[in-house]
């Protein structure tokens, strides 16, 4: 456990907590988090996760813009339902990205756990996109992904990060509840 990992954990926890609160602060905190974790994952030879941080950076900028445009008068971000078609497309895209990235990492790098890391990266991208688009279903996917991340980080002796991802599971459940309550308060949105 390095000072860099400690800083990454703190900033990441704040970013996810502010996301559960539907606060625009989640985006700049998220950008700081991915910068820190990019270095942590480079040092751990989790290259898919390292590359994922760069892509997350782009998604975070995109999400910031999307959320900025969707703020209500009370300062809360309006949530949106996810259609079955978009859910299927997202999951298929996550699967394709997982296979492609896993094959690339196994063939061209000395990545530790290339297929598991790539699968988690692929589906994390889908969850992050759904978060940026304000879909409540993002929380269900984050819960599933984070459960597996906890195990992977334990295997890699990144115990503090494993603890963070265990906390992310709790935050994702809280986020799901909070976003559902927000959706129920808005007559145009049906929660998942």
C-alpha cells in the first residue's frame, strides 16, 4: 500500500459518493481519481485497468457535460430509464470489448490476469457510459463489476483498493436507492 494508492482511494471514494448524491462534483473528483489510479495500475501491471483510466477520463468529461445540461432547478441531476434495446447493446459491447482487450493484453503485454482485467474494464466502460447518460441501471452493473474487482485486487495484493471496491458496492446500493427515489419523484421517469 503506497501513499499514491491511499490518495487514489480517498479521491475515488469521494467521487463515487458525490455520484450517489447526483452532484456535479463527482466529475472533477473522478478525473483526479483516474489520474491517480492510472499510475497505481501501471505499477501493478494491470494494463487494462491502466488504459481504462484514460478512457474513463474521456467518459468523465462527457458525463460532466451531459449532467450539466440535465440539472434541475433544485440542483439535482434528472435520471433516465434504460431501454431493453440499449441495455442489450451495452452488454454486447462490453462483451466484445472484453474479448478484444483480453486477447490483446494476453498477446502483447506481460499483463497480470489479462482476461479478467479486460472483462472488468469492458463492462466498467459500459457502466460508466450509463452513468454519464444518467441511467439508473448503471448501479446494477457497477455492483456486479465491483464484486469481481474486489477479488481481483485481493489476488494482486492491492488490499486497500479491494477495500475501496467493497465500499463501492455499498455506495452503488445507496446510489441505486437514491436515484430510484429521485426517479419516483419525477413523473417522467420510471426506475429500473
